[in-house]
């Protein structure tokens, strides 16, 4: 068994597919700890924010639509909203610079949750050269973590990236990552989710005894949230995701259940020595043995350390950011 296969072995967490974020945090006190959850005001992210705040954490929610975020989070204790657009590298820089200059907080948990799915073709970044899924889901978070790295609590911080079983559909398209040779919305999404998993692999490998930052990626499960806003209802019914009356298909999770794996990866003591792993159903996922994304597991291209290092180098060249500053 190779090292990555050994890394992708379950730890017997005692939780499962039906566990909720509150279940995972039962008995865990996050008082005095600071978490940052991108997109933490809608769908899965909102449930992550609620659970962490209820457990005592101070939660910072970067939001592309701060007004909508303030409304969604109104009345929630220990939660603050700050403006951030992951599609705009200048916005990421401004957010991080302001955070480092004014907050004077260390970050204990950083959850890269925000993202887009199956969007019509659009391009952002320098000269509009970057495909939007890759730019928002991956490069925006790559830049955010690099810039906030000095704030991560040494020895205890965890970075969790929300990936997806959608990674089954595509490795990184090394010859054409920005779909210059023809666009496919599902392959674009899939590539970005593979990138999320590989990002965790390499970020964790950069951890040292001094920094101690652990990184994980998670598949939250199949959940109906605003993430599907670009997919017509008729298509969701045809895909078998819901019935004609909007009832989610069997096997789909509630948002509270979907939030559980990210929260578990961010807090479980069982993962202290298992960084870089891809998780699902509140445990480390096994290598995928079928093409059935509902069964899940993780494909080899999403945990390969050489691919992870190659993606890191590509991302560094595109964003102008190298290894995290210590």
C-alpha cells in the first residue's frame, strides 16, 4: 500500500452520513477561537457558520454580497461580515491586508467553502483570461490562504477546502485549464473540485513543526442549496436530484448534515496527524472503487502529491504568490 492509500484510510470517527454539524461539535468548546468561512451566509456555509458560532467560535464571514450576508446572519452572536470577492485578486489582497493590519486575531479555522457550480462560460482575472470556476473555487482561495498564512495559529490551525465528488469527472486539464479550446460547464466545475483537493494535499505538505498547519478537503455530500442556481429545475428533476414537487432524492443530505464533514475536519482530534486527506461522511474517504459519485471515495488524481505540487506552481505563477509566508 502506498503512502497516499495509507493516508486515505478511515479513522472510525463514530459519525456518519446522517450526522449534523451540531452532532460533530457536541461537547467541543470553541470559545476563544476564531474561524473564517468563505460564503458562510448561504446554504452549506450558513450551516457551518451557525454550528461554529453555537460552539463558541468567533466567525468571520467574507462575502461578495455583504448586505445579503448581514441579513442572513442577523441576530447571530459572535459573527461578523467583511467584503470579499474571490473572483477579484485585488479584492482578496485588500481583504487580507485589512485583516492582518486591523484584526489582531489569529485564525484557528479557515474553511474555504464559497464556490460556483456549472455556470455559463465566463472569464475573470487578468485580461479576462481565467475560467471562472478555476478562478473562484481554486485561485481565489489559493490567494486568500497564502495572504492570510501569517495569521494562522501556529501548531493548531486547520484549513479545510470544500471539494466534491464532482472531481470524479476531471483531473486538472494541464494543457488547457482555462478551457480556451471549448467550454464544458461540468468539466470546469469538476476540475476546480480536483484543484480544491490537491490544494489541501500540498498546503499540508508545507506544514512544519513550527507552523503545524493541517489542511484537508471534504466532500459534503449531495445537497440541494443555492449552489445549483445555474441549473434549471427541470434539469435537476431529469438528473434525479429531486422529484417533481421539489423533494430531494433519496441519499441527498440536509444542509446541516452536509456541513458536518467540514466541521469535523476542522475540529476532530482524530486528524491531528492525518493532514492532506480527502474526507466524506465525517471520516477520511477510502480510494474510489466505482464511478458512482453517490458512493463516493476519492480518485487517485485528487490526492497525488506530484500533481498537487504542479498545481501549486501553476497557481503561484498565475497569482504571483509563492509558498505561504511564514
